[in-house]
């Protein structure tokens, strides 16, 4: 094991990076796969071969690894792996389902007075075994009844998974109980077959807010990982951002609210020009709202699957601006400094054969739908070491964008996870400090004041 790390308890089930010896006449990897079921071990499908070693991930306890003299004889070294979601997404659908159900059994429900995340997106599909733990069917709403409640674009459900659990990789890898801190509400505000008039998004946001507040005795955080793709405002107020400002400040009803907004995703076709494309790709409407928290993204994710992507290199260095994060560098000084904070938003990898192009590697943020349905995420590779969002606050990154002149509203994938990183910090603070009571009056404000109420997520690429 690595220096400074204690060896795990004998019976703790965990994932190991196993370095197997090489022999001319024996394939130890084949033999390990043969022995594994007998000793309750799971061997990963991917492996890396060196001159004298073969490296593979194995899940099981130290006790089970030591039960066989044959297995002990194969092993040259044991390491703590840098776990990515690829370990789970490479499993077949049956195995993924078993992992999800095992995690569901370890979830400890939040207390009755726990705060709620109210998600404005494309709807949430309820039957998922992880989401149904924290999202009651009665707490799903839709702007138009004719749209139905279910996710019409496979975006709101993954966002709900992030809102509830964050990066699932570490939670799936662990065997410990998972204490949930909050519950989920949702309003379906986008249905692509029936798009809104662009001028109506402010009204849609206001109506959706009032609709969930019919249940008054809840502490809420409102989150929108959806934005306009039109970056022409460049910080200037719009009817949508003005509506968010009014709701957040309580100007109309003296009820302050915390709105966490997506800063918007950069144009994927321009990411090969990173970071200069980020500087000209402006934060999207309504994330210029003064009284909302706008979240941009940095990244610590620099692990690329060397087997599937040999020779590929991370686009952004560790700790740098995420390739997907829009900025406000082109805005005039009179407009707000955005994003308010930056959090983990993922990375991309560059193919050495096409140095002028940028193609995304696999996403290691294990979203709920991807895990349950057996679908692979295809965005970026994320390490276990930065799995929990919001462990640090980064300095504001002033960047600004010039997006294509479109008026449609889309949602965020790559940098969308950053919004949930900050959200968990807010929810933990609320759980510990805010009084529980009717959602009216000054004490009900989930955003204390204008200077604290800012966040941003990201639009879907």
C-alpha cells in the first residue's frame, strides 16, 4: 500500500489495484479470473500490461484475497486504486443493478425537517431505486399537465441523481451507511416538443416557484441547471434574470430565496481552443442574475483510461479552469462578477492523432441513470480523490463568453456537477443552523442576502 496509508481492515470490502506477476508459461490474470468466484472476488474487465506486471482492479476483502495460496502467489503488489466510474460503467446491466440496490440498502433517510432541493429541469423519472428514496411522487410537478411528469430528455433524472448523491463512485465503492441530508422536489419546466417563447422563461420560473411553495413548511434551495444558449446579453439583465433576481431578493413578496444557477457550458466544437474559447464563451442567461449564486467550474480530474485511450492527455491541467465552464471576461465592469464560485466540473482528453480536435473521454461522475440502465457516460474521467463536491472554494474565475445566436434553452452535463458540489455545502449549513418553520417571512430565506445568493451550473453540450 502507498506510504502514509493504513492497511484496510481484514473484512472490509473494497477495490484493490492488484499488480500480478508475469510468467512465461502461466497467465496469472486468467487464473485469477478462474479463482475469483470461489473466494467472493470480482475482477475488473480492463487491465494494463507492463514488462513484468499486469495491473487489474479486484473488489473484495483482504481476508478473501489471502484465503488462497494460489492467489497470494500471483500478487506482487497491492495499491489503493484511483477509482473512476469506468469500473462500474464497464459492468453489465445485471451487475450494475446489484450495485445500485446494495447502495440503496445502505441509505439512511434524512430527518423529517430536512431541507429540500427544488430542481427546475426536464422532469424526473421516479421509479429509480435511488431516487425514490428521496423524491416522493407527490413532490414531482410539471409546468404544463399535458407534458406529464417523467423526464422527457434524459437530463433532469441524472441531475436529480447528482442533487441527491453527488458522484456515486465513492458511495458505490464504500460499504458504509450513507446518511442523506435532504430531499428532492422537481418541476418540469422544459419539454422540447413544446418549447416556450423565449420571453416567457421568467414567467415560467416564477410560476414554478410559487407552485411548489403551496407546501409552505419547507426549507428549500432552488436549482436550475438549465440556461439559454444565447450569450448575447453579456451580463445585461433579461426578463428571465430579472425574474430570478426578484424571487431571490423577495422584492415582490418579502420572501427571500436561494437560487443556484448554471453558468452554462462552452461550445464543444470550440474546446480544442481551450482556454481561449472559455474566455469568449459568455455565461448564459439567466446566470447573470445579481441575487443568484452562479457556479462555474474548475477540474482536478486528470486521469485518462490508458487502455481505452492510449496516448490521450487531459485538456486542462489539475486545478485549472474546466473546458466546459463559461466565463464573464468580456462583460463590462458595470455588470456582476460571475461566476461567484467554481467547483469540480470535469475535464476532457485530447487525442494525440488529432491535436487540433478535442474529443471527450469517459465521464467518471457516475450518474444515477447511467448506473441503473447500464449506459456508459462519455464525458470525462474523474478520480475518487475529489469525489465529494465542495470540499474547497476556488477563487472566482472571471471569464466571459460569446455563444452562438440561439434562443433555445438547454441543460448542462459536463459542468452541471459543479452546481451540486456547492449545493451540498449549502444544505449542510442549513441543516445545522437554519430554524425550521413556515416558509414565510425573513427567517424563511434560504439565501441570507444578495451578496451570498449566487451560484451557477452549466448548460448541456
